[in-house]
């Protein structure tokens, strides 16, 4: 299996990110916050650009402002999910797909 990396420009540096290190991604207007195991990167881009760079089978959009790796979802509630002990809102437009994938993984 070929290893794929993301290259994200943050603070005038180009960072090489292993998608396996991503805990979750949060969108904030024209910026995204990529929360990694070791640190957090803020980059000037929109959430619209990220799904094209991420493996669609490994990452899922759970809210208009959040993308998470499927493997990191610890629990699913009616209005939120838990990733690395962090509660992330679950958008009603995304909940059906999240539940379908979560049940399939279980």
C-alpha cells in the first residue's frame, strides 16, 4: 500500500503530514485547524478543498466544520461524536452517513 502525505502550508512553511496522525480537522471560515497527535496546524484554506486530498474511505465529514478519520471515532451520540476524548458536533445532514459507517465498522 502506497503511503500518501498531505502538504499543508502553515506559518510560511510547508508541512508534510501523515494522514494517520490526524485526530480531526476543524474549519473556521477561511482557515482550517488540523489537530494532530503531537500538535495543531492552522492553514489558510477552506474545508471544501480538503476532502479531495483525503482518502474518502478513511475520512468522513461529520459536520459542516469537522472532518474526522473514521478509525478515530470512539462513540456516536445523537448530536455529537467522540474523538480522542473530544466531543465534536454531529450535523443532522451528516448523521445518517456517520451511523451507517460506524455500524459497519463495529
